[in-house]
C-alpha cells in the first residue's frame, strides 16, 4: 500500500501505471516527461468531500505566509497549473491545486451533479477540511464562476483573487439556444474520441492559442479531455451559456469585496480584453491587465507571465 492509498482514485492509479511504463521507455524525452509527472504525484493527496473522493496537489512550505488555491478551467485539470506551482513554490508560497468533481484524478459524481453550486460547495468543503483560514485564489476560464459562487458565502478569508481569461460574455437567446449542443458535440463527440494529440492541438492553436506550446503541455491538455466526465462537459456548457448565468456575472463580482485582478489575452477570441474590462468595471476593488499576443490558454501559452501576475497580486495584498 503506497502513500496515496486507500483513497486514491482509479483514474489516478491508471495514470500512474502508464507513467511508470513510460519512465522506462527508450524514448528519452518520453521517459523524462513521465519521471517529471511521477515526481509531481508525490505531492498528490486524496480526500472525500461531499461524498466524492477529490484529488488535490499540495506543495510548498507548510507554514507559508501566503497560500493560494488554484482552480482549473472548463474541461481542464490541476496540471494546467504545473508551471505556476513550481514558480510560486520557489517564492515560498504554498499552492493547493485540486481537481473538481468529474475532472482530472477526482472521481466522477455517480449522481451526475455538475452544477456551479456543487463545485462551489466542494471547494468550501475542501478549504474547511484543510483548515485554511486566510488564502488567495487564482482561477482560469470556468474556474472564476466557481470561485465567485464560493466567495459570496465563504467562511474563510479570501485575501485576493486572480482571474485569467474570464469576462462578461455577451449572450442572447439565439446563442443560448445553439451553443450548448454545439460545444458539447465538439468536445464530447469529436475531441474526446481522438487518439492522437495533433488534431486537438491544431484546433487549439487555431482557435484558442496565440502561441506555440511545448509538447509536454500539449499532452497535458490533451489528457484532460479523457479524464473529464462527459456529463460534466454537457452540464457546465449548458450553464455558462445560459442567459441566467451570464447575466448574473456582474452581480457576482459586485457582491465580493476582496481585490480581484482580471487578466485577459489580447488575442482571446472567447473572453476578449474588452469583455474582461467591462466586468472589471463592476468590481469594488478590481484591476485589469491585458496581455499582448496571448489567447485563451495563458497558463500553458505564457506560464512565466501567469506566475508573474499571480505574484504581483499576492504582493499587492
């Protein structure tokens, strides 16, 4: 029995077994990637919250003055933060990056409850279980929906939040009607069935990214597709494209008092700089940064910039 038993999930164990095989590969690059991820796994932990076993990666000084919880995006997982985790740990910051229910190495929900409020309740339960009293949050894409929903009733003190590629998404009845089925079809019926990373990367490079991404990060992004429950894709897509949810976002940011940094990519076709700036204007204590030549995938497109901006926000608080 290893350090992760008995709560480790089947998804985690399968992934680890694949890495162990790859670590002995004659392909030196593949072996290096596998050993790197195996080393990251040493900081992985599992905890049952709200009836579902959750994975979280906890690294950096245990007694750090600054603690930050990293919330991944739609159809993503904790590994999208791996560059920032290393950078922040080097600066003496404790990082906690977790997988939402149905994502990454966290179990799928047998009841198929993948609404924003369930994700927020999970975050609340995780924070309570880890006895976090004062901490920061960084969230990407879909993650800010969860962070804001949690922040409105948070029992702990959130010192600051940094939101990447998140804004006031324009919506109307036509978009709300066609977007859920279209996006669900693309990701559940096309992207998830791919067995080779290249088509997925071509799609991401043409639609989502403004920068060439390292092969390892491409693979990390590609693997997140297979680790995400299809029901989670379907339900979250329906929520974030609904008129009710998109219309409530300004009120969500108005309702919180802590400093929020909104970071947009100048080439992000999904959450444009203009729409991010509009949302920042609703805040009580918000700042805005537009990153040149950046698309929607900043954490892997420009990882150094991601880390620098998080550090700037933490230092300002």
